C-alpha cells in the first residue's frame, strides 16, 4: 500500500488547493504580481531571475506527446509571465533540447529565454560537434551559457568554450556537477580557472557545498546555479506528509517546495535555482520562492531544525 502523498496530490489538497484557488495569488500585497527577484552575474553584472527551470525528464518529449507538450509549453509561459528566463538543458536529457527549441519557437520566446546547456563528451572535435548539434536542436545561433557537464574532459572543452565566447557563439561558460564526491576536483578547477558559472547540487539535506564550494565560488566571482534543490532520498515526499509550518507565512511561503527553494536562495553565493519540472502547477508554485521576504539566518535555522 502506498503511503504519503505526491507533490501533485498535495497541490490539489489543503493549502495547495487554497493557494491555487487564488487569482492568481492573494498573498498579502498581490505577491503573485511581484516580479521575481534578480541577482547579478559577477563577471558581467547582468541581473538574472533567481528561479528558473531544469528540463531533465520533464522535457524529454516530442510534439507528438500532446498533453506533455502542452504542459511544458505552459511551464515556459508561466516562467516568462513571472519575469523568469533561465532554462537549463543537456544533450544527456533525451529530447529535452529539441523540445525547448521547438517550444521557444512556438512561444516566440527566444529573446526572453536565458538558455543554458552542456557539453558532455570526450575530445575537442566530439565536443564541438555535440555543441553544434545542441545549437541546432535549441534553434539558437548563440547559447547564453555552455557548461562542461560533470567536468568530463574539462581542460579540452574550456579551451573551445573560451574561443567560442570570444567569437560570440556563447555568452558565458561554466562547469557542472551533482555529487559531493567530485568536490575535491571541482575545488581545484574553481581555483585555477576563470569561470562565469558553476552549477552544483545543494539542498536542505545535502549541504556539503556550504563548506568549501559555495564560499570559493563567491570568492572567485562565479555565478552559481543550483540543481537538485529538493535533495536526495524522500526529503520532499516526507515533508509533504506534514503541514507547512506556521512561520512560513512570515517569508511569504505557502508550500514545502517554496521553503526548500528559498533555503537554497538564502546562501549569498547562489544566483539562481533550477528545479526540474514539466508540470505547470509545480512551476507556478516554485516561482513563489523568488518573491516576498528574503530568507535570513532565522529562516535557515528554523528550516534546518525541521530535517
């Protein structure tokens, strides 16, 4: 017998249903109408919205997948309507890059989107070919952010990325990882190389990045994207079994996903959080974490005690 509830079920019940019954958000002074907060990319000063969307799994679809395609289109519409822009993808995410490119064309959204993707292969020529393929699938002549995925052959690819940045094919370059086992190597790369972005895992129950990686990124002037903000294991599922704490309203949060995203944003090194979803209701919920009162030390301590 299944126990607990899923996030989708939560959003249809109790606080979730009440939240979505509002038009669009009756949270204090029209919280839902407030634009997303923005944070600067250190190397340029460009302001980036603090909530974006990841495309792993959710966007691994084609236009033939009618309902799923409509949902992902609505996800991007919801992101843009809130003033968001960051869309993160990868060649390893199945059809996600092609789906993003097609949906942005349908929405005439290329100018509104900050598109990030990755190179994930060995060798210079293979990297060049993979990135060219990504540009074709995304239907972009220039990629906003190209990242070396999981540090695979990073020395070789960073040479190419610097050349492409000078030529205007990409705007920013960076590296990614998703596990603390890579932090020793990641620390060396951050210390030795000039990067625009780092994408890393960080969540309420996976806080090892606080020790060295996030402070080093801040010291080196590197923007930080956060993946896996809902942690590993059953963190979010377990929280969804519990009521949202009463004090959450002090920070304009109405759901556990918002609290977990705002926790990530409470670290000063973090520029943007990119929770993955192909569900427009989840996207709407996630965006609320980018509004309202900023999380402070009291917020962090309260939430940490909840784990």
